[in-house]
C-alpha cells in the first residue's frame, strides 16, 4: 500500500462577505416589530375583555 502525504489546504479566509451593519439593522428592526406586535396584542386583549364581558 502506498503512503500518501496529507494535502495542505489554503489558509482559511477570515474575511466575510456578510454586511454586519445591515445584519444588525435588520435584527433590531425585527425585535422592534415583535415588541410592538406584543403591545398591540396585549392592548387588543384588554379592549376585547371590556367589550365582550358585560
């Protein structure tokens, strides 16, 4: 059986093509949207409680 040497791979690329500023902006927008949706749902539940419950 022939002995083979391990192949040497190129050094890993440490730079990323991802735009981190845009990623954080999108994430913060998502969190803000979820927060305001929860506020709206809570307000709707309070309003419906007083409308439905005589």
